[in-house]
C-alpha cells in the first residue's frame, strides 16, 4: 500500500534508520508506516512528504484517474501547521 514511501526512500539512497532519525521517529515506526500497518499523524505525514520533496497526496493517497490530484493539492497549497 505504501510502496511510494519505500520507493522514495530507496531513490534517495537512504536507509530506514537515517530517514527515521531525520523525522524524529523510530525505524520500527517508519517501517510500520511503509508497510501500511500504522498511519502517521497529519503533522508526521507532512514531515515525510517534505523530506521526500513530495506531497501528502502523492505519497499516501491513491486516486482513480477521474480525480484531478492537482485540484486537491491546490486547495490545500497554503495550509500550514501552527
């Protein structure tokens, strides 16, 4: 389910412990997220997306072709955590 997370990590040539350290979580928790066993909080999902220079939608959601992902992304473009 979370193949994009694993592919993104491997494309960056990063080991799970290194990514987990940068995100402030354990490698075990990152592994559980990658396997789809655990869901990250919205804050953590944003940190993961930023780390991979991606978006939450691209990493965590699968849309049918009829959905326009750019419209969804643009809707939340100015969203920030305070």
